[in-house]
């Protein structure tokens, strides 16, 4: 009890001092640690860096990977341990500071603090949220806890039509008017696209890249199992891991552990020297690494989740989708799913399908070249930096919805 009270006495003055510096555009993001979502959040901050903004970090970050980039682009309000007995005092103080402003904009993503503050905000405030993807297995997912606040949210940003349709079903199931679908806006993520791609070297070795944070929905264990089977079959396929994985995550000789990379220039070099990007997740919106990889001519091979099929499909001939029966189990579950396979037969099927697809790519040079070029051309169409930045500037300075 005493330690909690002491912590409050130490932190609260610092917290109040940060509120005095609050700007008119206020973001609520959960972390500044390694992750694709965090990179997208930085891109949003960069898009409006000419305006004065503030950004609350609402959860404890596992590392400081992107902290400097956040600090470079916004007035960063680092994580305070708000979730104590004094939590209500904190959220009321934040709301009070925002309500005093003449025409503030509040933008949140993946932050429970953001949704907890919304009931205390006055009607002159424009409120926007971003939903990367539905988190079906999470009982406290943003799309769920925000249901009582739908009328309060002026604009909801999603990455594609699939998530918009998810909202349509969710609203229908909870007797929320169809008119609020009109407040949902699709904004695709952006990437820096080179003027041209460097041709991939003709090689019997297929170079496969896996980029992710080490979290259970990414299913990195699928990739190690794929690599293990490739070794057993004597396939010339090598794998590189980029992310917050321990060096001893795998000792397979066809896996190279690179670790997390912060430099965009270094990442560009890594993309240029790989042929295929693997996505093995059971849940995604549209992974930023797919956009970045395609911009460098990498062929994506991914589970068919989130918005990915809108961009990668047989019509565009720019990548391969893997059907995964387990993903439907995740999407219909109301419980938190542990980091285990739900169905072993489904697991084997998916891993074998990934391997079959890698064999096809490896054995057909013409297909590799065609799909690589198509991936690059697709990136130029879908992931425009100008469109992304203009879209975010527009919603962050536009008037409130009239619905």
C-alpha cells in the first residue's frame, strides 16, 4: 500500500507536467518496442510532423527499439504506471486537459487507455481510431471494448474491405445502426518504393526471409518446422529470421538468426538479397513487411488471413496464399488461444503446403522472375507514400462526421 502511494506521489507531478505540454493532435499508442504496427504508427506520426502532436505510450514496452523515432516525430509522453487505484484520476486528468483545447483531435490504436478516456471527452473533439485487424481470440480486443463507444468515434481507419465487412457483421450482431459503417475509411499502409528493383541472383539456393516480433500469433515455430523438413529433404532452401528472437531460437544449419534491425537501409539490403518472404500468422491486418518486401521484388508466401488476399492473389500473380483451417478456429473463438497448435493434422497440412510452394518457386526460374516483377509493380499501385500521407493529413485536420 505504502509503495503504491509513494509511486503515485513520485509519478503524478511528472504526469501533470507532461499534460501542460499537450498539443492539439493527441495519439494513444501502446508501445515503442519492435513490431510492424509500431513502424506504421511512426509513419503516421511522420505524416503529420509539420503539425504539433503529442503521443501517449499506454503500456510497458518490452524494449526501446523505436523510442528514438517516436521522440523525433512527436512530443512523446512515455508510459506511466496508470493502472493503479488512482487510474480514474489519471484518465480524468487527461480528459480534462484535452477538453480545454479548442479543436483537438484524438487518435488511438490498440490502446485500452484511449477507449477508457473516450467517455470523458466532450463533443467538440474529433475522435479517430485505427484497427489493424480483428483480434478474435482476445476478450479485450479493441473492436470489442469499443462497441459502447461507436457513436463517439468519428472515423474508424481499417486496412481493407475484409475488416470493414468484419465491422458490418459485428455491428449487426450488436444492433448497431448500419449508418456507422459510413464512418469507416480504408487507408493502406505506405512504403518507400525504389525506382527499380535489383534482379535476384540466379541461384539454386532459394533464400527465404521471415520477419516478425516473437509473439504467438506470428507462429515462428511453423517456420522452424518448415526449415527442419527442408533439411530432411536435402532442399537448397535457406532461411533468415529478422526480429526480437534469441540467438539460440533455432540451431538448424539452414536458419540464420539476424535479430531486430532498425536501419531502413540495412533492411533494404536484406530484402534485396532474399527471394521469398514467409508469413505464417493466424491473424494479420496487412503486414507492413509484405509491402516492404514486394517493393523490393520479394515474392510473398503467406497464410490467407486479413487483407492480404486483396493484394496477393492468382489474378495478380505476385505471390502465394496458403489456406489454413486453423485460422477459422481462431476467428470463431471467444477465448484466448494458447501458443499451441489447435489441430495437429491442420498444422502438418499447412507446413507441407508451404514446402510444396517453396519447391515450385525454387524449380521455376521464369516464375520467380515473373512473380518478383509483379510484386514490385503491385507495390507501386497499392502502397503509395503520397496517398498514405495525404489520407492521414486529411482525417486528422478534417471536420467531425455529420452522421
